[in-house]
């Protein structure tokens, strides 16, 4: 599991249960980054993620660290992932290439 944060409540349990059954297939890149960040204990208030139109395949998180997983998701969508002050930021390729 990718869980890094200190709290493990019912919502986190349900999210990970669903992940185990569906593997998060069909998530957009921004949704996948949000899922990884949330599993790592980063709240939505510290995320600035542009909506992507790229759909992700089934995820395999076992024995992985959140940083490389989120970076790989961003690369799949052709976007970039970076930090700005206390936020994790994803800019989609539409932003980068003014599409």
C-alpha cells in the first residue's frame, strides 16, 4: 500500500477497498494524482490539479512510493507535476501547449 500519512479512517479504508477491486482503471490523470496524494496524507486543500482528458489504465501501487507514482501519472498525461509553496500542482499538457 502507498499509505504514508498518520490517519487511517473509514473513508481511507473504503477508498483503498475500492482500489483493490477496481484498480482505479478509468481515472483521469488529475484524479489519479489526487488519489495518490490523498493516500499519502496530502489533503485536497493542498492540491492544485488541472483537469486532464487523459484516462489512466489499471494502477499497481504495491511496493511503490507516492512521489514516483504521481510523477509517472503526470507524464502519462503529458503534463508536469511540481510544488508551489505548500501545494502540489499539476499542469496538464493543454496548459503547457496552450491547447
